[in-house]
C-alpha cells in the first residue's frame, strides 16, 4: 500500500512540474547584440548559411524573453538599451531589464557610484 501511495505522490509531482512548463520563460541576455552588429560587424546566419536576424534564430529555438542590462552611462546607456528593447519587443519578446546603477559593470561586491552622481548628496540619492 505504501508503494502505491508513493507512486501516486511521485506521479502528482511529475504532472505538476511537466504541466507547468508552459509557464517557464526561455531567454538570453542579448545586451551586446547592437554593439556586436554596429562596432564589430556581426551578422547572423541560419544553419544553411543564409543571413537572418538574431531574433529569428533564438525565436525559432523557443526563446520568448530577452534580458537587457542598462547602465547610467557608457555603452549600455538608456538610448542604446531602449532601442534594443523596442527591437526585441517588436519581435514579440518579453523584456527584462538588469539595472546597473553604475557607469560600467557592477555586482554586489563592486558597484561604483555613477560619475554623474559624484556631486549628489546622500540624502538626495
């Protein structure tokens, strides 16, 4: 009897996990795509060697979301990130912003105050 209960429990768990796969998000951080295309001349090819967009490559693989990092200044500033967000949104992707309150790379152990905030008081921040 205990084996049957255990199998029913495992079956219920498996059904809930596999039934929830539609709620999963599949995505990539594509923050550098614009820089790669404009500054490095990157282009995107199908497996047959034909030019295409990165949106169609990843979308064809089931991707539905794009993570974009945004800095207060520098390469990934508001204008650059907004243009990418509009591009990927138009292609049907959900957009997730990764905000760095910094002029460059930041992580919890190293996050410099943006240079434009140097003269800003702590109370104002």
